[in-house]
C-alpha cells in the first residue's frame, strides 16, 4: 500500500495517481550500460590474453565483477528514486511525496490551489512528461519536474476543484 493510500482520511478517495517519468532513469541506465560494457570488455580481454599471469587475470575478473555490481547499484538507485515519488489527486487534496528514508510531503487542499502551471519541453510532449508548478493561496510555488502526464494531472485537479466549489451565479452584463 502506498503512502498516499495510507494517509487517506475517512470519506476521502483517490482520483488520480502518477509518478516520475521513466526519463529520470535515463542517466542511470546509460551509466549502468556503460559499466556493464566495460565489465564485459575486461572479461573478454582476460579470456583472449591467456599469457597474462594468474594474478593479472584474477585482477581483471575482480574488476569486471566490481563494475557489474556498481552497474546494478546505479540502476537500482535510479529505480528507487523514481518509485520513491508519488503524486496524487484525491477528492479533497493534492498530495506529493518524495523520498523513502527521509520523506518530504506536500499536501494542498483543493480549495487552496490557486494556480497550476504546466511546462512541457518538446521531448516531454513527445514522450509524455513535463513539470508542474502549484501555487497555493499563500503564494508559495511548489515545482515538480519530469512527472508523467502533467496535463492529465492538472485536469484532474481542476475537475475536483470544480466539484467542491459552489456554483457561481451568473450576473448579466449590462450593455
């Protein structure tokens, strides 16, 4: 069960949940692949150059194992970073949680949301990620980068705000 689901109050239910886009792992994946290629090269080099002393061969094998373990750790850290961030809209509030061991949460009641800005770079529009900046009635902006489907997130927030706000009576405009 996620942090957001654990913190729902009675009568509150989850409307929309998202997380960071896979693009946040791109650097981790590329570094892990480069380390694995280097480890593979060391193993290949050790197997082709049999005239090397047993100590040198053992050193190359240990270096390859260390590189493979570091590659796994780099990939794992990227995965943890991505999965440690939750963003959700409930019928009462917007909740964003970052971190596992040390946790940062931002919770804003829907009736306190003043503005939600969405920024999508060109690649973000193509791949489906962007940034949102929420501004509450206190005026403090909170930005969240590289989230999956930011326009969808904003849409769900706006729909929930419309449901909780009393209907505005239309005043006829005098000509």
